[in-house]
C-alpha cells in the first residue's frame, strides 16, 4: 500500500475494454476516491474505455501490466488474464505469469472466449457478476 493507505486495484481487460469499464464504474460508485483504480489494457482502446469509466490512471501493453501489478493490492479481470494467448492472443505469457505470481488478491470473472468450460459456474450476466464481485470480494474495503 502507499503512504496514504489507499488500496490499489488493477483492472485488466482487452479488446474493447467493456468488461473493465463496467467493473470500474461500479467500483467508483461504491468506493469513490477511497481506492485507486488503475486501468490496464492489453491494448490502447481497452485502456481508453476504462479511463472514460473514471479509472484514476491507466497504461497499455504487456510491459505496463507486468510492472504495474507488482504494486497492486487486488487484480480484477476476466479469467483469460491468467491464460497465455487468451483474449484473441492479447494476453502474453509474461502477463499471465505476472498475474499468477502476484501476491495481490485476484478476483476473476468467469467470462472467456476460449474453448474452456468452468464447472460449477452459473452463466450470470455481466452486471450481476460485477455486483457479486464487489459485494463478495471487495467488501473488506468498506471496513478500512
């Protein structure tokens, strides 16, 4: 954490940034500026969309993601961020490895375009998944 005790949450998304944008909007509604939200796009379009959703700052590309998540308290994104070559090849091996090796809490949404089925997961729409993400996995931020 930084010297002001503000949690750093990194949102990783690719392609058009729609998933990341939805997550950032809801996080900002719930927590305002008590946390720092960093938009990490696998491409510039995804980053730009997440910045429009009110992320505090953002960066694009493999190296930016690998370096920035080293200082994260929480990493959020679709399950593809832990799979090399996921998201139509936008997730590099280095990115997937950095996410997996990070000490940050990882909260992954079961959304994937890959040929992968995650057993035991219901097919909830994105808005309900984001609500569950915040209520079940980020509620600890309310107590700080």
